[in-house]
């Protein structure tokens, strides 16, 4: 049985879009946990992931035309895409603790249900 990591690592582009109303922390979990952890090159619908620097760890797009342009560019510049994917993998591996991510998610949930109270 081949794991999803095999497909992610061997893909030229991992394209991520968000469902209307999707929580950005859940989306971040998908991007960090599935794509970057498997050294995938990610072109992502614009959002704010506090862990990733645009152009260094991830590529963002704003609308359909921007997305298509960036996909074409990186398909023609695979060495640059691989460099960004590797940077993202190393950055997340060294700097992101899963416990920090979980605390961020819990804080978001608490803010939704308690009108802004945060975990310490």
C-alpha cells in the first residue's frame, strides 16, 4: 500500500484551496501535516499561516488567474519549486512543535465559544 506521502513528494505542485467558511487553523493543519511534512511544494489560496513565509516556504495565490500563472511558472521552474519545498520542510521540522499548533487551535476554538478568552 502506497501512503499519501509518496504522491505528495512526487507531485510537482500541491494546490490548496479553502472551502467557504473553513477555519484557517484546520486548513493549516492540512497544509503543514500532509503537504509540507512530506516535502510537497505548495501553492495555496491566500491565507495567513503564521509559521510560513511567502516565497520562502509557500506560494500564495489570490484569484484564479493568479493561481494559473503561478502553477505555469513553477511547472517551468521545478528547481525553484523544489528549493521552496525543501525550505518549508526544514523550517517546519526545526521550528514548529505540534503542541504549539494544538494550543493555537484550542485558542481559536475558545475565542469562538467564549468571546475572546485565551488559554495561557
